[in-house]
C-alpha cells in the first residue's frame, strides 16, 4: 500500500536520526506542538502532514471495507515516528473494530514492554489494540549502527532470547484479549509459534461461522 521510498523519505524528515526532535499531536486533534532541539523546518512539517493525510485516506478506506490495515516496522531510528502515527490512527479508527495494526519486532530488547504498554494505552483510551508480531529483519544493520555510534545494541543477544520475547508477547496478547477475534497477526515461521496459540486457546471446539484465525503468511520474510 505504501510507496516504500517516498514513505521512508517522509519518515526521515519527520524524525531525524541525529536529533532529539519531538513532535506531538494535541489531545484535541491534529494541531501540533513541536519542541526540543532540531525543530522541523516548514517544509518538513508540510511533508509530515501530507504523510498523515495519506495514511488517513488509507485508514478511512480500510474502515469502510472492514478490512485490516497493517503498518510495517522499520529500523529503530525510524520506529518512533511510525509508532506515533499508528497510535494516533488507532485512537481514531479502532474504536469498535481493529482496523489499524502496528508491527512489533521481537528481536528488540524492549519489544515485550512496548506491547504491554501499548495494550494498556489502548485500554485506557477506549480503543482496540491490534498487532502483528514478527521477529525482525534488520539485525545486522542495527548492530552495526550501534557499534558505529557507540550505544548498546537494541537487538536480543541470542536467537533463544528472541524466541522467548516473541512467545511472551504473544501469550500476553492471547490471554488479555481471548477469543477467535483476537486482533493479532502471527506470521508462522516455526512450529512452536504456530502451536502456541492453539495450546493457549484451550480444548478444541467448533469455531463460530465468522471466526478468523490469527495466523497468516508473510511473503518474502522467512527470517522474520
């Protein structure tokens, strides 16, 4: 749904990796408060607003068709901007139906905490939490950048740690939001992950006629 290049450029303008710029939406709507060093230029603000408008167009269409719109995750230095946009859209479009899904990369050390925080934020805000859980796709680049910039790597230390974080996040979502309509997408790339939601759902029983399972393929992401 997105032109990857133009979307990425807009995000770079929104949250520059080398600044501590903070952009917040006002509680009453889309009026913005910009603070912190590295403030956006008028052109960058224009690009950010245009991107938000395009996202709202897609979200409006998805809601009207009662389909899900899943926003992918990117590198950690883009992700705060993506999360900001997705959470804003979820407040607006997930009131009764889980239209907007955010993506959580569980090879990140803070992934489980972010899932729990966003679920609590949704509960307090009165909208539906919805997520796609993946393991991640930028391990080499993230570790290289951390080494270059001199900060601790955000990536889990071992593959086993990634599996543990993934399954812990998945269990938390399944237990907090049980039922056949649980709003989580699970790209199934190993047997343990496929079996976990089956075991969590309890004894086998006939599904409702409208039930939709949480499993789905992620084409081209066999490592995720």
